[in-house]
């Protein structure tokens, strides 16, 4: 069982396509097929069912997938442990982050990191926080800087870096913005645009309404906060946005006694050996957490 074949197996399992797996691995489709055929011959089982253009894992394939992740994870862990011995900060750092954090929080840190460690090749993956969490959980990313989940898996360590206050907002001409005395029941009656139901931010806001026995009128949803802001600014709906995004395009809705926020920070897998590059980036995040200024 060679590592190239295992990488091909994982690529097909994740993409559901031999051709897309080839694109990911920079191989031709026949080369990918050859690697899978060799792996199936070595193991004596069929790993994929091929029905036309549809590719799905067999029972044997489903059994192999977590073990394949484990095998490649141990190898990567060993490489990092040996590489760390020389004390150098280099190599590749796979960092997952959300679009919002990547745009509004990380630029000064990334600038400082690349200036201090130009020999590190940054592989930045812009993903929804929930997807980035899974990338770390399954060992495909060393670090993720995301909206932190209320609860994490036992093998995932979450470190808060920023407190991110959230505000209810609407267009300046929206009826809610023209009323100086409103409460959650008033807001719940109007159409809202929310992040998708699978997002951490959605759950934070939804719990606030449920605690009051209310259900928000969610007319639209999207995971991109910039898109939500645009939809709010043209008067289509109200929403909840990070305070850092507020400007004259949207009006903050004052709700006495309600303070809503989410935690932004980084996560790592506790059973994974971190590279020196990952440790260096964590040190910058920890300094940011301590409130140190950036040049």
C-alpha cells in the first residue's frame, strides 16, 4: 500500500470524481485510475462503485477512509516532528480561515508573519468556519482562525483571540430604524436575512430569540456577511452583523438590555504535532489576544 495510491483514494472519496481528483493531484484521470486499480489489487477489494459518472465508496472503501486519514496523518506528524528538530521556521503552513476574518482581522498578522518568516509557504484556505473546523478535526489543516463553536470535539483546542460584538441592523429608511423604541418581538415580525442554518453565528442569534419564545422571520440566507450587509443596506431585510462592519450604509437598531457577541480565535488538533511555522503563527495570535499593537 503506497502513499500515492492512498492520496488518490482520499481525493476521489472527497471529490466524488476521478477527474476532479486528478485536477487536485495534478495527474491525468488514467493515472488516478491506475493508482486506484493498484490499491484495489493490493487490498483484494473494490473501493469504489462506478455507475456512469457517479462514483461512490463501497463498504470496503468506507472502512478504509478513516484509516487512510490516520496513516497519512501519522506520516505528516512524523515529518513535522523531525523537521522541527533543526529549529528552523519554514516549509508549508496550511491555514484555514473564514472570509470575514481573512478580510477584517488577519491582514496585519499575515503581513507581520510573512515579513518575519519569508521562508514559510502559506497555504491559506478561505472556508466557512464550520468547514474550517472540520479541516482541522480531520487533520487537513494545521490551524484554523474562525468563529469559535460553542462546543468543540475533545481533540480540538479552541483559543479565543477577539471578542466580536454583534449588532442588529437595518437600512436607514427601514421602519425598524425609524422607531426609537423596539424590542425583539417587533424585529421578529419583519423579514430577516441570516447566515445559513449550519453556521455558528446563526445558532447564536437563533438562541436569543428562542429564549424569548420567538421565531425570527428568516426570508433569505447566505453565509457571506458582505452579501448580508448589501441586502440589508438596500432595505430587503434586517440582520445581525459584526460591529466592525457597520457604517452609514446600515443603521444600528438599539435594543436595551441585549448584548450579543461571538468569539473569534484559532483552533488546533491536540493530537497533532505542530510545525515550527504553526507555532510561530500561534505566537502572533497570542500576542494579538494580549492586546499588543501591530506595526
